[in-house]
């Protein structure tokens, strides 16, 4: 007897806040410690542009240096820019387990520096996943167009795919694009939901 077909065309995970924990306030404070500026001023400058849309991160370093007096070189800034990440090894292992049985994808608002750092931090494991990254797509969540682009490039039916993100606004964007989508709250809740939807986790 042939194995039952998986319940989804694809299971799609956000990266930050799902597989990788990130403390943005810690990163902003680290950058601000090298500036003549407060963390609030640093955060305001960082939010002026969508650095996940493909803009070179060298430009952010330059703006921080020119406008707020960031005192270190680009290599130091790159380390500061990535200092807030912690890989959730248990979630990474679950994602690998799922990918062995069915199609698993990543869709993340990120930039090349962060992506390269996290690929290295996971010993290359992240690079093995089918990944759709905002800085390559030049489109960021929660834009409906970004989700439509992922579905089109991946060749999946959004209605038969499910997306998980820790940000409710991104989940809503996915739903508007036709995906099944749920807010990620914990690995335990994720496991329970997937089991309920017919995904094998043994």
C-alpha cells in the first residue's frame, strides 16, 4: 500500500522568531554603544529604510557612521548587526525532520549579512532548505505581492500550503494571498497543530 500524500503542498516557516530567536533591543544597544546617540535614535535611523529589500548593509554602516558617529569599521559593524541571534536547535531539528518527509520552505525578511551569519551558525544547515529571502525577492512581508511571488516561484498552491510566522501582520498577509497561515507561539503548539492537521511527526 502506498504512503498517504502529505496534507500540504508545502510547510513554510519564517526564520526569525521561529527557528532563530532574536533580541533586536540588544543589537540596537550594542550599535548605540559605539555611537554618539541613544538606542532610540539608532533604532529610528535603522527603521528609515527596508534593509531586507536588498539594500547593501554597507549603506547602513555608512549612515550610522556619518549621522550618529558609529566609531567602528564595517567588519565590527557586521558582528554587531548579527549579535542578537540565537539558533533554536530544537526547532531546527524539527524543521529538518519535517523536510525529510515533505516539502518545507523558509520565507524570511532578511538581508545577506544576516543570512550568511545564520547559515554559518547552523553549520550550513539553513542553506540546505528551500529558502525565499526578501533581499533576493526585493519584496518583504507582509506585502501580499511577496507571498504571491513565493508561491509563483515555488510552484505551490497557497491554499494547500501553510505558513508560520511569529508576527500576526505577516500571517494576515499570507492569508490575504490565499495561504493557510498561523501565528507561531511555541514548538509545542506547532507540533500539536501539525499533528491535528495530519502531519506525521514520528
